[in-house]
C-alpha cells in the first residue's frame, strides 16, 4: 500500500546541492518523522517525494512502482501544508471534496465522503463556513480532511503544527497520532521540533545539511546516537558536551552526558560546581551549573531539589550513561 | 474621551475638503439641472424661459438618442470584454519568468500613458488609414483589398482603439492580483489532481474575482464618457454610427448651441450611469466584501 523507497536521491537548485544522495526505506503503515535544523533539506525531501520538485538524480519508488517522473497527482499521496493551503473562496465542504471532484466522482458520493471525514475530524458543524471563519486548529483539521478523503497510500505533513499555539499543538499532535492508529496509513511528517518527533514517530530520520545522519526509532536514537549531532539534537534539554581533560580521561575527544543522567548531591561527587540558575518546575528541577574544569552543564533532577543561585553542588554522571565521541564526532 | 475628541477634531479637519468637493460636485449638477428646464439657445441670448420637461422630451425622442444609447452600451461592453479577457491572458503570460521581464512589463503598460487624442490619431492615420495605414499595407501585401476601418466599421474601430488604451490597466491590476496568489494553494490543487485548466478555473479565477470587479467598475465609469477618441477619429459618424451619449450631448451643446437640451442630455446620462452602476454593484459588488 504505502511503501516508499528513496534510492540515492539528489536535488540541486542550480549550482547548490541541497540533498546529497539520500537512501531511505519507508515501510507500509509507518509513521516516519524527518527532523533537523532549518535548512537541513527535510522539507525539500518531502516535496521531492510529493513530486512538487523534480529529482535531480536517483529514484523514488512508491509501492514498487518507479514514481520519479510521475506528476504529483498520480502518486496517490496527500499533503498537508504548513500554511494549510485551503481554498479561501470555497466552503469547508467544498475544500474537503475538491480532490474527489477533480477525480470526477459523482456528487452524492462526494457528499457522503465529506460527511464521513467531517465526522472523524469534528467538523460537521462547520461544513458551510469559509476557511477565513475558522480557527487555526479547525483549518488544520480541514486540511487533514482534504487529505484523508482521497484515501491516499501515504500522508505527507510539512510542519503542520508550527502555526498553532502551544496548547493546541499538543492536542493536534495527539489527534494526528490517533488518526495514524485508526487509518494505519503511512505518514511522513516533517518538523524541526524534536518533541513532536519523539512523541509521534515509529521511525525518526535525522537530517543535517542534506544528508541523513541517523535513522531509527525514537528510543534507539536516544540511547545510541551515531554521532555528536544526533546526540545533541535528540533529547531535551540538549546533551552536555564536554571536551578537554575530562573527555581525555574517558579516552575520547568529547564526552556527552544527558541532563537527566546526573546524580546530584550537596555533599560529594565527581564534578563540583556553582549553580548559575535553578529552575524549579515541581515535577523537575533544572540546574545550570558552572562546573570547575568542565564548563557550563545543565542537569535535571526528578522532583524537587533544594538549590539556589550561588550554591555549590556536586554532579556525578551515571555509570554507563556517558557517551564517548571520537575526533570525527562519531560515537565510540 | 480621547476617541470622542479625536473624532471631533478629525471631522473639523476633514470638513474643508469635504465641503469643497461637495460644492465642486453640487454646483455644476445643480446648474445642469437648472439649465435642463430652460429654453436656452446660445444663438438666441436673453430669450431664456422655463419650459418644463420639453428639453427632456426633445432629447429622448431624438432619433439619434436610442442609437447613441445602444452605441454607448456596446462600446462599454465591447471594451470590457476585450480588456478583461485579454488582461487575464496577458497577465498570466507576464507572470511567467522570462528574460527581460522588467522591460516587457514596462512596455506592456506604456499604452495607458498615451493621451486618448494622441492614441486615436495614431490609430487613425498610421494603423487604420486605408491608404497609409499599416493594416492596409498588410492587407495589400497579401493581395487583399484594404479595409477602410473607420468608415466601414466605425464603432468596432473605436472599441479597438479604446480597448488598446485600457488593456494595460486591466493587465496591471490582474497581474498584481496573480502575484498575490499563494503558491501553496496551486501546489495543493496540483496534489489534489487538478490539471492546469482546473487550477485556473477553481483556484486562479476565484482569486482574481476581486481584481476583476475593480477593473470592471473603474473601466465602466470611464468608458461611459468616452469622447476624445470619437471626436478625432469618426466625429460620431458616418451618420450616427459611432455616436455615444457623451458625443450626442456635445453635438447638442456646441454644434447646435442648444444648452437646454444638452443639459437635459447630461442629466439623462447621469441617470443612465447610475442605473448601470446599480446593476454592476448588484451583480459583482459582493466580490468586494471581505
């Protein structure tokens, strides 16, 4: 149904090469998230799969069929845009029904499908409104509705939640995850937000500079990052990277310790430092500590931990949770 | 408090301009109305007297009037048709990326800056002239009989001349509207399976609705009173074949020196323009609402 394979896909815009030979296997029904900093080529890669950009080199295979030169409409993919790209002069019902109308379906069948999609997405009361009269979250749902009525072999999402406020974003994240559970259709989701990536993905593809850095399940990437970039990108707050003497002791150029992998103490420990800022969230406590001989380190304690600006604390990295990286940035 | 204050101040400051405009508009209108009820001929000065609706009767029963009315409507309709359809077409062409885009756009807009009298004379003497004109030369080089445009199809020729001048205006407004179309929408439609024609019909054209409304309304206002092009090319002839309401009023006032009937014609023209405006607003005005 929705298996997609990229074989050595290259994209150039004039002289500039933005995608450098990407190979990727996406299985049917998988929720794949492309994540990376802005400018890493994740949106371009999605648009290549959608067919909105031409591939400069390489092949895209959808359901075992070479789709490299197929026009977007014939790839049986549906896309949800960051700007939603709703048709402003059409009612919600006509927006959702537009792909079916273009497919030449008869009116009664369109109506039934639109009603079905509206029911799934809680849009039944809004079918006669124009997109301009809807809130951001509702517009988002209309865009998703327009995608699901086509029953595509895969959904493509291009940063769909970045225009929503924080609370709505968490809601929509759940809704999209639930949608994926119920439809069991392949979904490819582009985001720069690693929390979205960690919470939704079956498989995360970390991109940087038009190359794939690592592919794996969220916890695989969390536990075994292949290099410094993935280690720093996955996890929040970011992993502490320490160079110099402390790293040399561990036999590496750089060592990385996640903030949650410290044992904190007021009395004794491996590293000694002064608290710069202490953030007490109740459920967690984040300490920004200036460690002697190491530099600034962020540490997280579960629950409450007494510490204030200027206090001396001791941090001990947990046994077996220290990541070691060689001079080329790869994990040792 | 502040808002009440600023409102009062704003009114006070606006009032001179508003009052001036009001006088500017109201005085000529009132004088036209006044003259339209007088028997007032410049050949017989000092003989003015009240005649009731006699001037209106003369103007409306003048055999030239229905012809002029039909010509006016055909002129407006024909020019609108050419400029709107041609404008959309040209705007889509100019919206494509090509080498020398800036210069081509500038040239495409240039006709709008040529004065109506000048453009009409150029068309009359250099393009449509049966002996010296470019069209006649083209016809002859294919061995065909040259067409005497202005005498054999005067109204059509004037429609072409006026449309040529107004086409850049339509193109310009439609082009800016085209450029404001979100490319995501076109891409979404493309993914939804719409071909180029469907995208044009379902996405581009509705997006242009507002711009087209503005073009139609503004052009209608100006096209109802086309005059210079007629004066320098056909002088309303042959016969009344290319006389519109504005030109008919001119012949009444300045060729027959009948100020009264001309004023009545002016009032009739104002009423006609309002009828057209009401119809237009009814038909397409909803496009201007947000």
